[in-house]
């Protein structure tokens, strides 16, 4: 028996609850990978302070997404309140996507163990039904019900635990990105204050 046959055999033992558990796991990992990929595309983590300060001083030298943000926030600025306003727009345009994605991901991660618990309840109901009917095949019915109960619980936890870690990693990167934008706003304000703009 190869690995795929073993996985399929275990999946079948889990009963009907394995279908929504599979769908939830696909959703969890596709959402998490998408968010991590988008956050890793932002090259802000690799920028040194000297480069960032230089780009803020001379916006045309800025590169990538960070360069675009710098150019946008400084374009046509004549007073400091315009910088605050433009950075508010940048925050509103860039952060809600990650926040919505994290809420959705955390919801999915919370659903997985609950589905596992539902499978446990269904398996135990099957077990009690087998006990009440009795008969010659009592051991098979009880074993089947307990197997279903344990497999769905296990699968719910196996799906949810890595999902928690991925959600935590995404939240950390989102917070780093938000802190970077705050720092960029601060550097821009300092640059304009040095120019005497108030």
C-alpha cells in the first residue's frame, strides 16, 4: 500500500465531515500562501536606512513599491498636512487587504477544530447507535464509529495548528509593514521640516 492509498483509506474512515474539512484546509493554505506571497513581494525589509533616507530626499531615485509611495506622498506637497493626508490614503489603500485576509484566515482556522468536533460527535452517535442495536457485528460498528470520531478530531487539529502559526507569521509581517510605513511617514515629515515647510 503506497502513501496515497493510505491517505485515501484514512480519509474514507473519517466519514462525511472529511469533505468540509478538506475544503477548509484548501482555503486556509491558499489564503495563507497568497497573503505571505504578497507581503514578501514588498521589499521594505531589505532596505537599509541610508537608502531610504536618500530616496526620501530625492524621490526620483526611489525604486519599486516603496519608491512609488515616496513619489506619491511628496508630489505637489506645499504643507505638512498634505503629507499626513497622503500617508492616510496609503495606509487606507494598502493595509485593509491584509487585515481582511487575516480575519478570514483566523475564522477558517477556528472552524477546522470545530468541524473535527462535529465528526467526533457523529462518530460517537454511530457508536451508540451500534450499541443500541446490538447483534453479531457490534464490535465492527463500535470500532467504525470510534475510528470516525478520532480521525476527524485529528484532522481538524492537524489542519488548524499549522494554520495558527501561518496566521501569526502573516500578522507579524503585516505589523512590520505598517511600522515601516509609519517610519517612512516620519522620515518624509522630517525631510520637509528641514526644508522649512510647515
